[in-house]
């Protein structure tokens, strides 16, 4: 379980992943499913199967000062 200050969008390209939110709510994402996680939201991402899962992560660029 981890949180990031940046918002993220996860898109499953292959396989299946389970997203568990800080509230304990679970969502299973399959090929071409996506979800939006706002900044500061705790989440865990797991592959609970035996097949390879590939996921695209989309997030804003955070400039370094």
C-alpha cells in the first residue's frame, strides 16, 4: 500500500491486475480496463494470477526545482 502526491491513470494492456484502495475496496482490471487514482489516494496493485500482466501508467510531469 502506497500513496503518491501525483494523480495517475492505470491502463491494463495485457493480463489482469487487482487495485486495492486504502479503504479496502478492490477492483479487478482486465485487458483495456483503466482507472483513475487521485493524488494522495493510497493504493496497492497486485497480479493475483499466474499470467504476466502489463500496465501503462499515465501521470503528470513534475518539474524539479
